[in-house]
C-alpha cells in the first residue's frame, strides 16, 4: 500500500443534483488541479481557502466551480486534499474526473481516502470504522454511538489498558534476560490486581455489545400470537398508519409484514406474523412456519393475546412454547375494551390496539425491554463484531495469565500477555494485516 499516487473520486452520491463534490488526495493534488483551473494560481494559495474559477479542457470551459484547498498535513488524509464543488450534471462530473485522471490522478478505491487517513495516523482503525458507521447511521442512537467512537472514546480506553499491560510485559521480558539470576522484576501481586481490573473493563465492554448492536443495527421485533389476537391492528396502531390488512376473520395475515418504528432514537424492525395455530391449508402452514423462523431470529418478541377470549391455561401454554434463550419476551394483553366486568386482574400490560389505548405506554415497554438499561452518553459501547471477537480473545489470553501467574515461568507469562496485547492492537490498528485492511475498507463507499 503506497500513498505516492494522487487519487480522485466523486464524494457526493452519484446521479443528477444541484452540486457534485469531487475529491483529490495525494502529493500532486494541488498541482493537478492548478493545471486545469483558470483563476488564481492555486499552487500559491493558503490551506483552508476556497477559490472561484473555471475548469478548462484544452480551451473549453467544462464548468464554473469552487475549489477548496487543504494543504498537508492539515487535511482529512494528512495529504494535500482538494475538493471541487461543481454543478451536479453527470456529464460534467464525469468530464472533470476524466480530465483529472488525464493530468496524473487515478481513480480511488472504496474507502481509500479513509484508509490513507488511518495509514497516515490521522485516525486509528476503530475510528476509521466509525466513519463508515456514521455514514450508514439511520437513527439518532446509531449516529451518537458512531460519533462517540469517532471522537476516540473507545480507542482511549483500550490505549490505557494496553499501556499498563506493556509496562508489565517489559518487566517480564527483563526477567527473561536475567533468567540465570532468578530475579523478579514484575510484582506478581500488582500484576494480578491489574489483570483483574482489565478483565472487569473488558467484561463490561463485551456486555455492552448487545446494547451497542441494537443502537447501531436496530432491534428485530416480532409481533406474534394466536389468530385474531389483533397483531395487524397493533402494527397499524404502533405505526399510526393502515399498513396491514385488518379483518375479524382469523388467519388474515398469511405472510410476514415488516416496518421500522423509531422509539427514543432506536430503530425497531417490527414484524407482523401469521397467527400461531394448527394450519388449515398449505399456504397458512407456510405462514406459521415463517412466523416461527422470524421468532427464532428476533431479539424481542411481543406476544399478543386476546384478553377477552383466551383461558389462563392457553396463555401459559403459549408463553412456555414461545420462550427461547436469548430472546426477550414482552407479554401484552389486547382487547381490554371487550373485557367483562370483573375480569381486569390481568398481570400483563393491558392495551386496546383497535381503540389505541396504552399504545404510547407499550412503546416505552418495548424500548425498555430491548435496551434494559439507561443509555449514558459517556459510556463506551461495542458495536462492531470484529471488536467483540478481539475483546473475547483478549479476555481468554488474560485468563491464561491469571491461571499461570503463580505456577508458570516468565516466558509463558510473557507469551500470554503478548497475545492479549496483540488482540487489543487489532482493534485500534496497532496490529494489522493487508487482508484485514482490505476487508474493512472495501465496505466503504468510493469517495470516503
């Protein structure tokens, strides 16, 4: 991976619009734009300035543009960066990019601008991944958690742990140099205390993945229950629109219906399913089968029952049959407006989807069931499966250190600590491979 070439790409979405922004980065970025720009001599202008002029191709004016200059190292990539704001015509954009390539630039690969920012020390690897998360964020929660990581909260916490471990690793390495002297430079009691502290922090980070992933990806939420329990009516009430067909005839919903509901900044992917019962025909059987598949794939199950008709035995049987490990179940009593006098001692949340009674309260119950704890803006959350796996490997390595602390030699202790340092370094990019970087940055959009 070399940074000696100047790259170019469209930084705004493809397609016709009012404005398109073309980005250049590399040692010759300013020299290349200066060749085709009619206006001020851009090679003599200060960083962080904007200049009006024309892009010329052999005497032909391609467009009147604004050119923004960012002189190294004061730029996103720490290289010379130029951003050309032109009119959003697909023809104009393509013509300008072709002209820049003709004058020495090459087309950027997906994520190559951010890759250069990482390679040049502007961002660490977890911050670079947060850039992609920020671009992909589709809710307040996912935007906030991406910004927190982009600001370096996660990286700083890991860096502190790593520095403490490095200190002890160096002392143990010193012991190996004086193996024949039988001296002990690394205090085993202090090391044990440090490992316990780090394991607590890492355990907390691992635990945070459930919440972090929910904030980033949204929460798969299945609405399930018997036929005619009011599942489609509830979906419509939650969305406040007539999204699903509603009928008094049991079994109206034959397939799943999916919509997104945002509650307190978290996206919930609501899935209305076919009623659970013995199917009366082949099509309904497929619908019931899909219902069970969706339940198994969900993080949150809203089990809805008709409080006016179901017996206590049927209710208990349904709850027991639908409970699955790792799936949070929220039991909701519907059609409470039809309850006979005296039958109001139901222990579950009571609503009427048809009359829209307690729907806002149900939304808050759904939110609390998924989040389970208060979101703290300063809390570090793990949202990336790669980071989670690296933390789990770090935890295993540190447990190996604890097990061998008083009954193994310094060289084995050193190996376990180095392994923990390796996995922590993989998260921030202090330990990388070309394959890892290719896998991460290939998922970025071109131009970022």
